[in-house]
């Protein structure tokens, strides 16, 4: 799975030190999104979890837009490693 390869890229010490970094926050929100998505596949009428998922998606979106403005190379690397977005073919 894609997230397991990214977990190996961030060593245990880096996780402890950089919990406030934008990259780590995007990584942790992505893991929560994947867990909630799998939960909602089983429980389609869990509306409170749907609302929570939408809130988390918004937070991750804001963090990614900030990262794309400040550190474009790191943004592209993070997107590719997590497999979040499709690359545009223009």
C-alpha cells in the first residue's frame, strides 16, 4: 500500500520531532481519511462520521494549498508519495 511506503520514509525520531510540520499533519490527516472512508463503506448511514470526514478533508485541503504556495517541490513529492491526487495531463 502507498501509505506503508511513506511511513518508512519518515523515521520514528522524525515523527517525534516534527509532529507540528505541515508534511506530518497532511500525512496523519490522510491516514484518518482512509480509515473513515473504509468505515463509511460499511456504515453508509453514519452521518456524523460523514460530517467528520468532510471537516478533515477541508483541513487537509487547506494544509495542501498552503504547502503548494510555500514549498512547491515538497508538495509534489508528498502528493506522489501519498497518492492523493491524479497528475494533470496537459
